[in-house]
C-alpha cells in the first residue's frame, strides 16, 4: 500500500513512523507544507521540531512536493493537520481529483470565524460541504503521539460510513503495537474526540487547583454525560461514548500529563493567561478552539453542557479558575443520569 500523511506535526509523524515501521511493503510518505522542515527531517531522519528523538524507519519518506503531485499514486490519504486546516486541505484534495480513501486525525469542531453567524461543523460535515465525492472517515481514539512513535500498545477506532475507508485504515495501521476497531458511527466518534479535549482543559484546571481525586472523578463522570447528551442529540449512538473515542480518550487526555489540553488547564490554574498557556505548548490544543463551537452546537440542539460552558467562560477570561469551580458546585441538585 502507498499512503501519504499530510501534516508533519507530532501526530502525523508518529502515525507515519508506526505504519512504516511495522508493515513490510508499505510505502509511507510524510508530507509537510514547509520545505525547510522537510530538509531538516531528511537530514536528521527524524522530526526535530514536532517529535524529537524518534528515528524514522527506512520505509518512511518525506516530501514537500506540491500537494496535487504528492498524492498521485497513493492508495490512502491521511490528513494530520489541526482542525483549522481541514477545510483547505480537503479543498486541495478535491481539486487534485483524489479518488482514494481519505481519513482525518483532527479532533475538534470547526471554529466559527469572528463576525460570522452559524454553527461550527464536525469534520465529516466540513467534508460533506467541500468534498462530498470523497470516501472519507476519521481515525481517532486514545493515542499520545510519543507513545505510538515509541511502539507502545495503542488502540484506535476507524470511523466511517464507507466500508472501503474502514478497510483501508485497518490495512494501513492494524499492525504490531497498533490495534484498530471499526465503527460506522462517525458522529459519535467525532463528538467524543472534540468534547474530550474541552473536558481535559477542565480536568487540568481541577488538578492544578488541587481539588482532589474525588473532584476529578466527578468531573469526568459528568463530562462523559455531557459528551453523550450532545452526541445523541446530533445523531450518535450512545454506546459509542463507552468506546475508545469516548470514555477511552476522555480518560487518557484528562489524566495523562502528555496531553496539551490538560496542560492548558494546569497552566490557567497557575495564573497564566490563555495566550501564555497556548504559546508555551508549541503544539495545537484543539479544545481551546473547539470549546465555543461545542457549546454553540449544544445550545442549537437544546442540550445543557455546564462544564463545557464554564470552560468557555474561563477561556474568554470572563471568570477566574476559582469562580469556575464555585459556579459548577453551586448548581441546583438534579437527578443522576443523562
Ligand atoms: N499529538 C497527539 O498525540 C494527537 C493524537 C491524536 C490526535 N491528535 C490530533 O491531530 C491533530 C494534529 O495534532 P498534532 O499533535 O500533530 O499537532 P502539532 O501542533 O504537533 O502539529 C500540527 C502540524 O500541522 C501542520 N499544519 C498546519 N496547517 C497545515 C496545513 N494547512 N497544511 C499542512 N500542514 C499544516 C503544522 O505545520 C504542524 O506541523 C489535532 O487535531 C490533534 O487534536 C493529536
Ligand atoms: O495532547 P492532546 O490533549 O491534544 O491529546 C492528544 C490525543 O488526542 C490523545 O488521544
């Protein structure tokens, strides 16, 4: 199989390494828009900027060729950019008349540009707008790039309504320490991937304020309820939220110190501004951008998401970390459940 990974950040690089290392006969190309970054990666046989100290296996090539040229002859295209670049990348693939399966790795909802109305879209909705002819899907689940690059066991979910996409993802990545499950519920998988990042910011805040393990367990339990409520209202199956892209990724991202979203919460608790927290990461923390869209989508379908709404208030600088906790604790009593 010939596969190309578009976007040479931490996650695209790690997955490209994983696919090339463990699958004999695969030709894996890691594509970056920045020619200088490609030169550096070629010289170092690693990605010093985004995933240092992880050596490229022999089967991994790097490229900065024009995208329309780079995708020729590929059997599978993986989009590993942040959510903010998904639309433009899909447009470029449509213009290049790509006919093979395409899957994205980004976890988030599209942000609505300032001054624009309407709700932000899930990744598959963006694709339906700009490249409806593509057979497409998402690869998601609990997966820190560094662990995948090191070859540590990781389970992912290949989500698509197209059997050909699920099959191509399994062929490319179900190998060695990577194990893939298939799922047709693209809505559930994408809602899980987006909302867990918002909850991870809240969990970082909770831990940064030393609120305790009881508080964190409570936060994640109610966060899972919020995620499930929104997903079901948007057409997802409830059981998807008990799976890898729901509970699994929520647990990982909210409690694992490799998470950038969790780190944003920890830094806000220390008194850093959002700009300072984001600048210090050197990588994207999607929850910062998706939080608003998640809450807007919830409001549009009449779903209450108090934790996510409080994260938005905090990110916007309208409340302090301490006030965020007080606000959630002061809510009226209610019956447990969704
Ligand atoms: N890092 C992880 O462990 C991990 C795991 C699973 C999913 N994800 C998701 O994958 C996505 C990417 O995360 P990451 O960790 O690789 O981010 P990152 O910040 O490490 O890197 C992002 C990369 O995207 C590139 N990029 C931005 N716009 C682009 C464009 N228009 N065309 C081509 N490349 C472009 C940047 O140059 C950079 O190399 C995010 O949505 C994230 O939520 C990350
Ligand atoms: O580092 P984060 O917070 O972007 O999370 C990375 C992955 O999504 C975890 O599955």
